C-alpha cells in the first residue's frame, strides 16, 4: 500500500502579502508524487495580507495538529528566510505524530546539504565531523532534526519514503521537461496577483509560470551558483508552455502570466520562438506577460527584443541591475553587463512603450560611499518605471556565504580581498551568519521600508550606514520618478 504524504508550505512572514505567487517547488513535488499514485495533500500555511503574523502562529499550529496525525510521510519545503517556520512546523509535527517520516526539501535543504559536502572534503569524515561543522556554521545542526534532508529535485523524496540508509539524500539531476504544477492541491482563488494590459488598460487575473529553470551565470551574491540543480538550464518545449497557459486560462480564468524563469532570453533563439506563440495568444485571447531579461544579451544579441516583447503583450520587463558602479559589476559581482548597457536597455524599453523594473542592492564586498552614489546617480539618470533597492543578504549556496572564512577571535565571517592575504584585516566584506532556525533571526534581503536591517558591512560602510543609504536611495529615486 502506498504511503500517504502531507506536504507543508511554511509562512513567509518577510512578505507583506504571502498570497501573491504560488509556491512552485512544492507544487512540482506534489505533481511528481501524484504521477506515481501517492495520496498527496498540501497544507498551505502562507498568510493572507490581512492576517497578523503573531495571531497566525496559533492558527497554523492548530492546522498542523489537525493534519499531521493522518499521514505517514510529512515533507516541508523551505527557503532560508522561511526556515525558522519550517523548524517550528517540524517540532509540532513530531509532537502530533512522532512516527511520521519527516523530510526537509527546497532551497535551504539543497544548499545547506551541498555546503556540508564541501566542508566534509575540507575537514574529513571522522568521528568529530558533526562538531566541527556545527562549530563553524550555525545552520547544520537544526536541519539534522529532520529524518531526511533532500538536496536538489523531487526524486530524492522517493528515496526517503522508501527508507534510504542515508539521512542526507542527493536527488538525480533534473532533465527533460519541467514537471507540471499540482495547482489543484491549493486554493488558487486565495492567491491574488494582477497585471494591466498596456494597450487596453484592462486589469487581468495573473499567476506565476515557468518555461525553463536554471541559470548558468556566476553572480557572487546568488544562491546555487555552484550547484548543478540551479545552474543547469532545463527547458520546456514551446508547445508545452503554451498548453499550460491555455489550461490556466480555461481552468481558472487567468490571462496574465508572470514568468519565473531566471532570464527569459538566456537562449535568444528559443525565446524568439516562444515570443511568436505568446504574441498569437496575446492577439487571440488577450494574454499579457511579465518576466526577467538579461540586459547584456539584449544589447549584444537581440537589439529589437524589447519592441518584440511589447508587441507580444509583455506588460513589464524586470532585470537585475544590482549596482550603478562598473567596478562593483565587473570586479565584485562578476556580471557581464555595465552601467551603460543597463541604461541603454531602460531607454530602449521606454521607446518600445513597455514598463521596465530594475533591482539593485547595496552592501557589496568593498563597496564605498562613492559606489553607492553611483547607484543613486544611475537610477536618477536611467529613471526606470520602478525599482527595488535592497540590502545584500548572504544565503547558503552563494559564493559569498560558502567561501567565507570565520575569524577565530570574533566569530565574524569575512571574505578576503585576495588569496595572498586571507587575514581578517584584509577583508572585502564582513557579515554575520544568522541561525536561520532561530525565532529572532532577521534574514531577508527585502524588508519593509523603514525597518531594514543589515547583516553585512564593508571596510568603509557600517551596517547602520548601509541601511541609511538604502533608505536614502529609495527616497531620492522615487522622488525622481
């Protein structure tokens, strides 16, 4: 007899409204389980925008007690900022059903597991390994409270269900097509996201989709840059993507689609083929779209792309500008773009009549007041339709987090400026590694204006100054807009 499986989506209290985009990862896992005839239930604990965080804790504890005792296997999917809730949920599950097999999956599990593997190679697999790991990084110990930690895609959950000998499970690399999302297992009507048709002004119901996943680039702040699950690009056939849009339209009345692809134009030839089909649906059914592009690929390979996207029904394009300092872009982040390229793309979007949103952050290694001033100057000069400015937060799986050294005296983590001098006093960035499982941990990169915190600081910018500068950029940049 097949075991019954409960999958839990934890709250994301760092979001103002958690019922905007559907939780993709857990929906993919549910789909894989259903394809093998498992009885699957999703307990979606994301809050609605009018629910108080503290009051909601009692609500979700009661829901866990209600559901947990009826399932043999209970899986929790979590990012690092969600993890403190994932850990709370685990402990409630253990109280309600101590015999259930518990599994941690998602980005936090994947990237902590991968870092653990890296550290084992450094320390050696001996009897003191766990102590060495826990002394170095605060985020190994609590994940071991789960019966299994699954790294990568959905295949590892089947090993856990069948009683794998190892607590730490590495899934097979995903190939072929992206699984379908089991959206029927959540309340789609409880999620509210809209897009505005730029030609008619019509406000349409929207949701998130993916036509491909994976990003082969190496930005130093981005989680998963050294992990094949996140670096390997997996693409759906064009017809599969269009069929999913039509299904969502027919089943839920959805006409707006936010592509969660890391960069839609990562394969320019494929994206041009997709645009032809998207334009047909835009003209036939009024579909509209939003998604991320990579600026340098537009300038270098497809200079007419923005006009073609506008014609196909894209309401907004987003891109990670990250900084207005060319030094930061080239020498620190290792991006293949420049401030000039990013500026040109914004102007091209204006000419095409399409909204353009940029994302930037401060707190980069070696960042100075001058670098931050260049970011503000860039925003004022480029004047994108809208922008986000956030504070760098290192997460497991990012080169910054995984390659950091720990000062033996202070316990502070730091990145050396070079390999010749790796001393604490020759650092490019200092930061705290928060224990993501602790209640008091503040670990999100994007907060509520006026309530930002910084866990990072540079030789020239204190953590307090980084927050001040972030608030200043947001204020002055939005005055310009």
